[in-house]
């Protein structure tokens, strides 16, 4: 159901750059080199961030198709209902990476870049992904509607994201 078009995987992939940027910023802040272990951390980070976006988009698509909701209402509902599971998995990964990032002792110079990339990437990507995924989802839906020739299913032009399709943009 999720991969019936190219637009939804693009929406999911759009969340990944924030994870990489966050990991690289964390490495720079902690003056740590980008090593093979740090790259492994970035790959692990990409999987976590991608999973969070899939949880949100999949729920929104199911709400659109099964309950007949507008895309705005569906993504809003998905954000509300998937927020807790997304935050729980992110918190678990973040707390699991903290001992690696803060670790001292023998062998810590090998594990430290892994923890730094996980913690830094999760912090930045989680702050951005929760805001950008709904915006990109709605933009991709508008793009799909423009090229398919269908009218939008919501009544007004989008302003603020409010359930029911009511806007406060002054239209």
C-alpha cells in the first residue's frame, strides 16, 4: 500500500538529510574524525529515521484510503497518533547511544564516533522530521493532484494545519 506511487518514498527519503547533517555537526562539535565506525553509525541512524517517517506516512495513507479523510486531516491524525511511538523508539536509541558517546576507558576511542553520530543525528533529525514530514507530504499530494488533474479533497487552500480543513490564512 505504501509504495503505489513514487511520491511517498520521496517523502520518506526527504527525512534522511537531516540525520546525516546532524551526525556530521555532532562530529565537528566533538572534534571527532569521520571514520568507518562513524559511517556505520550514520547508516544505523538512517534506518531509525526512515522507520519514523514510514510510520507516519503509512498511517496517513491508511487514514486517507480507509476512512476517506483529506490528506491534511490524515497527516494531522498520523502526527498525533504516531508521535508517542516515534518518540519512544527515538528515546531508546538515543539513550542506547549515550554510553557510547560519553564512554571513557580502554577502547572508547573506537566506539565514541558511533555514539556521537547516533546521538547528534537523532537529536537534529527528530526535531526537524516531525515538522517537515507533514509539509512535504502535503506538498507531494498537491503535486500529485496537479499532474493527475483531480481537484483537492479539502475545501480551502492550506493555511495552518488544522483538522477539518479550516484555515487561518486569511483567504
